[in-house]
């Protein structure tokens, strides 16, 4: 990943996402959401701070950074990254505050109505950058590229279904059956946009960090074709919903495809893992295996979640968001931030003087402890939701909050090069999240 192709705003996207994560955890810890208490405005605000603020922001930032790696060419339209971040962040804040309109705060209704358009603008700008970078004859032959583009179609469906629900809840436009629209919205978001984008990016990341050869795999083609069928069915169901036709069949077929897609993906990751040249995988990859285990468990819980609903559905969604997607993201984020910091500061010094290893920029023990705490919180939260235990869920959120704070502290330490000896650090430290306003210059080190 040449330094000249690094996205200037990746760390700002990550920083924004982490702020939303801490906000969601803090509000949940204060009792804004809990078992069987997600339909209030405050509960919906917490959910969307986590999903839209945390997971969507970090995924959009990751795509801006790694799409050039997938395509082996510079990011197209890079000047759109900052406007996209501003629009998406403003939309997230507007939506979270706007949900409080449902709790009787009528003055916040305008924010509720503005939010979908602000988030839609942010999504559109990122989609333009990603699509313009990936849409070439050479890159479209790659299954991982097609998977990321498919995830963008799911994102469009996610936005449309969410916008329609906002218009319905606010009493502005047509009245949709929210009981039908909500599961469709969740499947497009969790199973479509977030998971498919994670699949596509993980192919490249896992191969890179495991030193595994990248081969053309029929498994990847099978994953893409099955996922394309699922997304097509969900988008068709959304159109049927607008014409007031039944969508039960679409949801049932999609639910049947989810275990197939997950099994194919886990098989492909197993193939990558077995072909690795790195004998001892680093912590980010070991904890990614925990995330993959959460993926399998979430899929298992999705079956009773669909047929029985209630606490089973809550637990399945929680495990997918907190266990699978967030554990994977947090484990890789530490490595990615270390890598970007190393490239920014030390890559220009290669061949001129000794440079530290990327691993030295982070504290592996501290990261492992925080990820263990996060995983414990995910398991505790899943059990608490199954038992409908408010106290258990509060304990889970406390564990998640402590883990998130610990990881944020570690990420700040990485950016400040706190784990390096004084003689290894440059005289001027990099900005925490803001990009350099000028190209990298030779670094003067302390003697």
C-alpha cells in the first residue's frame, strides 16, 4: 500500500466512528435501551448511534482506504471524502436527536426529517468514490470487488427503507407496515451492506496480514452469486412493499440463503488461513477468529429469531452487530492505525536509518485484554437478552464501554508513538486524526 495512495481522511472517519461508539455505549449504560425496550425513541437513538454512527462510519472509512488496494489504483474523487464525512456525521446526529421526537419532543421533528437526506448525501459521495475506483474491466473480474459493489446496492436499499420508515413515523407520507419493513431494513443493513462489505475487505486484509497467496477461488464466486441473489430478493421485496404486496416469501428465502452465504465465507477464510505463510498470526488475526465464531453463532440464533422472534431475534441481531462486526472491526482497526501511522512517519526513512517494526507501535497485551473484555461483553449481552435481564444487559454494556475506552486509549497511544523509546520517535508527532496539509517531508529524529 504505497504511502502516496493513502486516504487523507481515513483516521477522521475512524475517530468519528469511535465517538459514536462511545456515545451509544454511554447512553445504553444510562438505561436508554435494554432488553425488549428498543422501540422507544431513546432506544432507537442508541441503536442508530451504534449501527449508523459506529459501524457504518468505520466501514465507509475502511472502504475509502482499502478500495484502492482492491483495485490496485488510486482512489477516485478523493476530494469528496471530507464532505461525505461531514454529511454522514451530521445525518447521524440529526437522526439520533430526531428519534426523541417519538418520545414527545416535538421540537426535534425537523431534525428527524432532515436526517435521511444528510446521511443519503454522505452515502452517495462515498459510493461515487468507491464505484469510480472499482468500475474497470480488470477489477470487475475480482469477486471481492463485485462483493463490495453489491454491498453498495444493499446500502441503497437500507437508506430507502430507513427513509420510508422515518416518513411513516413522522406522519409525513405514506403509512408502511413497520412490522414488515423493520426486518427488511435490518437484513439489508446487517446481512447486506455491513456483512458483504466486511467480506470483501477481509479477503484482502486477511491475505495481507497472514501472508497468504491470493488465488482465484470458486468459493468467492459462489459467495458473490448467492449474496447477489439474496440482495436482489430483498430489493425486490422493498419494491413489493411499496405496492402493498406480500413480502413474506422474500424474507423466508433470504433467511434460507444466510446460512449458505456464511458457510461459504467461513470456508473461504479457512482456505486463506490454511494457505498462510505466517507461522504465528498476530493478535488482530487471532481475534478475528473470535469474530468469525460470533458470525456462526449469530447465524444459528437467526433461525429461532425469525420463527419465534422476541428475545431470540434481539440476541441474534446483537451478536451480529456487537460480536461479529464490531469484534472484527476493532481487532483490525488497531493494526490498520498502526500500519497507517508507520507508513506516514517511518516509511520515508527506509534505507536511510533503522526504523521500528509496525508491531512495536502498539501494546499487544493491552489490546488483547480490551478485545477479551469486548468479547465477554458480547457474550454477556447475548445471554442477558435471551433471559430478558436488564441487570445482565447493563453489566454487558459496562464491559463493552470499558473495552471501547481501553481501545481508544491504545489508538491514541499508537498515534502518539507512546510505546516507542524516545530515540525512536520523531521530533514532531503526527496529528491524531487530521491529515497532513502538505506531502510527507523527511523526518528529523531525536538523537
